[in-house]
């Protein structure tokens, strides 16, 4: 247990770290996750509570006895409350799409790397095709066909992002499948399901977790991007991307509407990416 | 089915293995009797590992069995049948390999891996299997087996890992253990210990062992019988003392000559067989050793059959000029 704690501490607060320790970014993500989970307790008012008398009020304005700490938007809704509820959308879309695409990509990549032959050819060529189309374009087209909405955004992101995981899982499986311990296990009569689950998956999960972390940041941006274009979650549901989109119309006379969601997005994506970088450095023996 | 009562554990007859259009194992016959230790000797590329892997049904990629029959205790088995082989591997046939440390999964404890074949084949519950694994670790001479069972491969030495592999291969009491260069990666003292362990386990359990090696020292210290392979064929087969005393195939003779002796003059160049094993794409017609053989003549263009060695044992040799082999220096 102490050993584990020590390893974790060294991973997050390496002694020779340049710049800001990665623990700071872990803390930022942790705070955002907590805010998302505890949204109903933290938000001063509901995210959709309108106050048409208090439209476009700057941060700190008091209206009808409550204060708009971060100002209000074009319908007089409290920006802080919407940001807090927006964290739920951003994080849950990113998390669920990463889990879905990660599982799909890992299974397909491992199948291609282990079974080889025509299975490999079909799966990896499909991966190539997916990777050759700009991801956001693919997502936009799919949403346009399926229709926007919370669930659809998750599905679209999962369906368009799995090839990244498949690539990594495929390459890693190829390497691990040739390890002598896989051969030994086969010689002991282990089935391919056991070999994949017990010997290969645990040995490739580290590399996949790096991809997943980096993808998480990207998924937050994709959701924001789709919502910004009106293809993501639909009004009145609060999403950082959608708030940014609305804020753009008022940026000359109400800067706060677009600024605060932007800062939140920036902090979340930056933190997640830096954690991913550090994780990949840590898991790569060459850079340890 | 008289054969069904015979005491032959594994019988390989006329085995052929092909890589694409080229045959790398060309009609190999090997019989391993119950409780016998047979050594399969030859240079790299002579097809000895492929022979063993095809008996296990572990050939993969472009390499495939193209002919021959394999019998286990008199029953024909089909190495290409994954379901059948899945049942046999670990329980009736097991195999260990030459890289002991890399052959153990770094993320699983040693005990779990020793117990693997019992768990895989549903012979025992996980707890029972772990108990058996600890016992097995003790049997292969690992001190403090309870503690070791919970450790990982990278916490053990190479010799220790090889013992672990042997334990995992033998836990389900297979009829045959195939050991593919089990001591190559180990230093000589550990090598001697491992060979001694394998012999003791054979004496105790009656498991037959097929040991693949290119080290004549290993052959001399463990084998009952030897098969010498060259270019994908068995060229000579004999009881171990007979083979060392009176090699009948020129290749065997030259192979034995390559072993440095204490009586050799100091600073004398070490003897080596001229030439290289030909590429699988261009083995010569007839006897495959003839391009390097000092005795080769026109007759060798025809493939020599495996014939009795004309000595007192039941050995076999495949050479037209076996009676001249003694004259080689």
C-alpha cells in the first residue's frame, strides 16, 4: 500500500519536474468533476431559471434579491449556475464517449492483432478509412443524419473515435502476442479468450489509458464544437459549447457570457492533456 | 489396435512442415517411449523446434504442417484441431521454452501461472489449484514456496523462473513434456541443476521428455536416446552412449568433433564444420548434408533411407557411406 502511494506520488509529483507539477492539473480536473457531481447543491439557482428583468447583467449585479456572481445571459439566467450544470454535460459526454469508443476500439484492435488474416485486413482497413476523414467533419455529418441531442452526441463521438484506440490496441497486441509468456500459456492449453483477457489486455491497458486521457480532452472540445454549431445538446440544456455560441452574439456588450465557458473549457482540456502527456512519459520506460 | 497398448508416448511419423512452398521438415520419424528422455539435436534451422511445435499444434503464420501423422499413446491426434489440442495441451502434452523470465507474464504472480493449466482445464478450484501450485513449486526445489508463489517473474532469477516453468508444465501430470532449449539462457551450474531436476521428475512421475538442444553436453547429461536432425530430416538416431561412442553419420561425427576437448593443444583453432546450413529455398537434391560432407559422392544425389546402424543397438542412420564415417578425422 505504501509502495503504491509512493509510486503514485512519484508519477504526479516527480522530483525533477520542470514547471508546474502535474498534481495541480489533477486537482483542477478533480474539482471540475466534483462540481459536476454536486451541481444541484452548488448552483445558486436552477440553470434554466429566467429573469427577464435581469438580462445581460454584468458579474456582481444584484437583481430581485439574488446576485449574478458571474453575470446573466440574454434570458436573465444565472451564468454561474449554467456553467456548473454545463460541467455535467461536458464531462459526461466526454467520459461516456471515451468509454464507449475505448471499448469498441480495444476489442476490434485486439481481434485484428491476435487473429490476423482477413479479420486484420478488414478491421485495419476500416480504421484507415476512418482516420483519413477529418474527425469533426465525420461527426458533423453523422449528427446531421442522426439528429442532435445528448445521447446522439455520445454515440456519434464513440462511433467516430474508436479507430484511434483500435490502432494502438492492434499494435500493442501484435507485440504482446509474440511474447514467450503468451506462447507458454497456449502450450498450457489456455483458450484465446483467456489469453486475450488475462495475458494481453492487462499488458496493453497502460498504452490505451494514455490514448483515452488525450482523447478525453479532445472529446470535451468536440462536444463544445458540436454544441457551438447547434448540433450538440439542445437548448435550454446548458453546455459550455452552446453558451460560447450564444455569447458570441453578445460579445461586444456582454463579454462575460462567452468568456467564462471559454475559460472553463480551456482549463479542463489543458489539464487533461497535460495529465495525458505526463502519463505517457511515465509509462514509457525510455523517458522514465 | 495393438498400438494402443504399446508403451510409446508420442509417435511422430513422416512429419512434413512447410513454409510457403519450401519444406523445412521433410519426413521426420520420432518415437518417444514411456518415461524416456529423447534429445533432438541439430543446428539452428534444422527443423527441430518446428517438429516439436507441430506436435503441440503451435505452428503459426505461414508455417504449417503439410503431412505426417502424430500419435499420442497410440491415438492419432490432429494438431490443427484447436478444440482437441486445447484439451490436450497442458494436460497430456506440455511445453517449456528457452527464455524463462520472458515466458512468465510480468503482471501475474508466479503461483497463478503455475496453477494455470489446472484452472484452464477446470481440474481444480482456484484455491485448490494455488495449493497444488505451492506444492509443485516445492517439488521443483524452490525454497519458501508459499512466499515465492506470491512473487512476480521479475523478482526471481533465471534459473528460478525455469523451475517455475517446469512446475507449471508438469502440474497437470502430462504424458509428455517438450523442452525447447530449456537451459540455453542459463549459466552452467544452473543448467546442471535444471537438467538434474528434469531427470528426477521423470523418475518420479514417469513423464516422457523430448528435449531440444544444440548442446552435446546437455545431451550427454540427460538423454536416453538421441535424434540428430539436419536440414529438416532425422539423419541418425541411437541410444546416447552408442551415439557418442560410434557415430555413424558423418554429420554426427563432425558435430561431436566440434566439442573442444581438454586434450586439445593450446591455442589450436576450434574445429568447425565447413559451410553453413543451406537456405530452406535451396537444399540440395538427395542427401541434404552432401554439400558439406567430406564423404559425399555421386550416390548421395539419391536420398539415403533411414536404415539400421549395423551396430548392436537399435539405432538408425541415413547415409550411403555410414561404414566410412569412422575414418573421418
